[in-house]
C-alpha cells in the first residue's frame, strides 16, 4: 500500500476539524509532488548513458635504451648510451590508434630513466604526413591542469583528457618539449617516419622547423580513448613474430586483426594493442624484460584490457642451441625445457584470470632451417605445442603452427609465408595468422 492509500484509509476512520482537514490536504499534495520528483529522477537515471571510462586505443611495450645501445646488433641505431640525450628539443611522435573516440589522453613514461623526466610542454594533433599536423586539430596537453610535469624515475604519467576526434587507423601526432638535458632512457622501435626531432619548443607548430627523423621513439607509450560504449581491448603479447617488421607493427598480425575486426559487420568495438618485442623471451631477460616480469605492465596494465593473445617461447627454445658455443654461458636454472616454458605460460594464464582477463594461447610456429633447428629443440617445440593444444583452462587456442607450417615439411615455414629467414612470417604469413583467430572468442 503506497502513502496516499494509507492516508485515504486513515481519513475514513477519523473525524477531523477543518484545520486538520487543511493540514491533511496539504500533506497529501506534498506527497504527490515528492512521488512525481522521484519518478522524474528515476526516468532521467534510466536515460543517462553508461559511465564513461578510459580504454587503450594504442600502446607499446618499452625497452631500456642503455641495454639496447650496448647490444652490438642495435648500437648503430642510437650510438653510445652516455652520449645520447635530448637538449632543449621538441620530440614529435606519430602513432595510429585502433579505436575511434572524441576525447583522448596520452601516457608518458620514465620507466627506465635514472633521473626525473621533465616535460616542459606537450600537445596532440591529427597527423597529415611525416612531421606535419592539422593546425585546427592542435591541442595543448596539461597535467593536473598544469602545462608541464616532472616524472620520477621508474614512473609514468597521464595527461589530462582533451577533446580530439580520432578514428581507428588515423595518424595522431604527440609532441613534447624537453627543456633540460634528458638522457635517452625509455624507448621503443618503430618504422621509418615514426619520430621526429626539432630544436626549441615547437609543440604547437603545424610543421616542425628543420625536423630530423629518429630511428626509434621515446617516452610516449600510450593513448587512451574515453568511451561509454562496450569495448573489447585485446593485447597481443609476444616476440618479433608479434611485433612485426621493424618493431613498428606495420603489417604485423595484430594490425591485420584490428583491420579484420573493423571490417566485420558482426564485431562490436574492439581495440587491438601490439605488445610484442623482438628477441623477447618468456623466462629469461634478453631484449627487453622477460615475459613473466613484463606481462603485468604491458598487458594487464593497459586501460580496459579484456583479452590477451599470448605467443611466446620461440626464443626460449632457440636459446638452447647456443648454450655450448664459446663465450655463451647458460646457468643451469636458465636452461630451457618444455616443462619450464609451459609452467611459465601457465603463470601468465593465472595472472590474467586473477584480473578477469581472458587468454588465447598461440602455438609456437616452426623454425626449421634456422640456427634454432636442432632435434632437441624441435622436440621441445612440439611438446610445448601439445601442452598448448590440450589446455582446458584458457579461453581459446590459436594454432599458429598449423597455419604457418609447410604441409610437406611441417618443421618448416610454408614458403608462401616465409620472410626469407625461415623464422619470421612475411606479410602473407601475418595475414594468415590474423585470419586464424576466431573473432567470436574476442566478443565474449
């Protein structure tokens, strides 16, 4: 019985004075008004959109510049680590989000820095080619309302959100002015045209004055999009087979997967993040921190992550082939075995499940006719793949091995998919990998 009904029942049994009648009538009118307000508020709440949240639209897995520069194979890209630094210069970096949105924020990282990182000014804009941006789209970035920020060693910082309409696959340029001597520290590799450098503060310049290309990118590690829509955020986690050519992800299977999802009429909004690092291992540090230690940051730390595609183990298995070479020492506890690799993959699955993130495991592709190819390593690869295919505690298995292998020589890459080194897939191979992923598993 509601409040008005109770009042009517009470009035039938009471003899009230005119004054009492007036009081009762006034209270009844008040109750009617209260109920109307309650009803209007309920209706407004029902019409309100879901709470907006930040979702990763682009992100990278970072490396320590000092370690990269000390690697003989990579030293030519950056020079000696003690002589490379930014000095009162503007750094402009171009990236392509995989998600549409009208408001963005940018992540700046000092993950491997040994000194505080001061960003004196920063901006974001739509790229129009090389280092140029659309003048009308230039937006100043702020940090807690301030134009500058200082990031402690080992830390990262997000800019405030800013209104900027972006589209999946569209170039977005982030510029930052480093007014103090800033040693190279936190970086990631990109293809040609990814980063540019100019003297002075040019963060609001539509085109950088006398811009010089950079062979690698620094500091800018993520772009989030603000959305009220249900979005699936998929992080592809792995080594160079995930990272793609030149580490840029250009033509890599995660990028092709993102395109496939955008072209699918059945697919809801899905963001695909490439967290691959060439040369990376699951169990032991090599190029970049080992997969076990970086999974929490590079996968579970992405805004709104819902799914992880894990493809690691190739470089762990391959390491065994170099254990007996002169000058190469492998500690007994670091000797790779199928059991250690599958135990490591199982730990990643547990980490993800603890955070409510779904996991799709990939089988290790063939590497016949490479330095990795020994009888013992092939047996290890096959054992790891049997374990992956048998998993009942994951949300999906992607049989990259079956997709990429030569039907007539299953220990080797199919020549159609071979980049030429017999280890890395070419563009057609990456397309085949993307096509092998069941899109329904990314919608659940």
